[in-house]
């Protein structure tokens, strides 16, 4: 994800949203402005660089690949086509209770970002924190169990002014313009937001953060790199993994069942087999992707590595030979994926569980699950959201003077 050069106001050190909402501390309205606007930038980066679009795969190949990874990525990518949805995300760990959490919320896209709404509520054993965006305004609610709620409300015109005063006009323009480009005409404007991000970087001129700005610019991929990356994804995920023998080795215990118009797909991932197969395939075909290879090596060099190409080659050899310079072979976890999707591979739910043994031989198990509901049927003025925003506005404890 591109590094975003944001100078923190010197007087404030809190960096997480829960701390901002905690009553015992003086809340920084400038920091809140950065946090709420930065959500847009983070989302853009995540969707633009992580979620591949397999529509191109189908168009090029003339058929829709059916291997588990492509189906899963298709289902994840379907989220970018939803105008609205409610969601619930749960995490669990058998060894660390602090990793057990529940996150729920919604989003509904209007014509623009400021016409849209979104919310997230994070619950733990001790407290519940809600962050909400409603038509350009930002609201928050924090409740320590058995205590009264603590509210904040931040109108759009106020946080935009505070943002410019707090972090400077260049950084403020970057955040606010990316935020505005995130939603266009009731749909995610991912491509436009990514373009806006890099266009704004080109306009920034801050000697104090020039290195950060240059690193962020360095993550931009050229048209040649994007074209080669797209071709590689198409060939590896769309063709190579369609081989039945390859699929049986990499994705054991695969099953699929249909019910009431939905498909339940379950499979395991052999992490070692997949990693070695991917690396061997890349080594055999890297000459076909010279721009992509050079870009990868450049990213390694930008981290400060002297012999970036040597490190690149060593990393490939380590995976191919499964030799990482340790006395014992790494004990790889078992990953199980359960995916439920409907027409056009529109995702209803996904659960990923990881199990194995740690370096001391003790067993562990963790899981993450995401469930969607009311897809394309959630109002921008969802009652739960507007109730929180209204109460935050009436009981605002944030000093906006």
C-alpha cells in the first residue's frame, strides 16, 4: 500500500480511533479529521492493489475459470459492484482472547462520496466503538459497558478547514480529493481515485517529507507493468490452475454444493505446494514479463537493499528449494476456506480458518468470517445510522471552537 506522508500535529500522540473517542482524554479535532478522511485513501489503496478483476480473464480466455482461487477472488471483487450492503466481520483465536472481535456496519453509495453513508462498529468484551459517515459528516460513539455513551460529531466544513490548518494544504488536498473521487454516480470510483492519488502526489512539494512522497510515487505502476501483471494473472490463475492435476495438489478436499440458487464452496490450501508451484511457474515464465520483473526488483531496492536483484533471486530459490536457512523445515498451517455465493459469483459469506502448530509444538487455530446481508437494499438514510448520527450531533462532546 502506498505510504501516505501525513505529518502528525506535534501536540497530539493518539493514533487509533478508540483513543480518540475515549472520554478521559482531550480529543484532537485535527486528528479526527485526518482519521475520517484517511479511511477513503486506505480503502482506495486496498481495492486498487489487492482485489484483481477477473472479468478480463473471462474475456480473454472465452470461458470463466472455475478453480477455487479465481472463484474466491471473483466473489471478493463482487463487493466493488455493490451499491450498498450490511456486513459482519468476526475474528477468533484459540490462543489469544484479545484477537476475538466483532465488527459490523453498512455502506450505501449516493451520487458522490458526500452523498453516501457508511458505518463500522467494533465490539470487544469491554467496549463498543462506532464510527459513522453520513452525507459528508463524521460521527462517533464509544460505550464502555455499564457506562454512558460518549459522542462526537464533526460537520464536513469544519473538519475540512481543520485538516488544512493541521496538516497543510497539499496533504489536505490529497486526502479530500481522493475522498471525493472514491464514489462517482452511485458506484465505486476506484480507478479514478487511484489516478487522483498519484496526480495529487505529483503536485506536492514539501522538503520535509520529500522522501516519503518519492516512495509513494515509486509505488505507481506504468502501463507496461499493469499490462504484464494482468497477463500474468490471466495465465497463472486463469489457465495454469485450471489443470485438474494441479488443482488436486494445491487445493485438497475441495467440495461444492448448490442450494436455493447459492453455491457453497469449501476447500483447503496446501500452502507449501501453492508457494512452490507459483514460484516455479514464475521462474519458468519471468522472461515474458520484463517490466513486471524490473518493477518487483525496484520495490525491493527501494527498501534499502543493496543487491536487490540478488535478494530477489535468493528469495525465489529459498521457496523453490524450501530451504530458509533453519535446521527444521517450517511447519506450514492448514488453511480452509468456506465460500457462499450466488449469481454472478456475488458473495454472501466467506470464512477462512487457519490451524497448525507453533515452534513449540503447541496447537493453534484462528478464523475470520465475513457475512453480507441486504445487498443493494440499504438506504443512505439507514435508521440505525441516522439514529447514531443524530444522537452524536445532539450530545456532541467535541470542542469545535
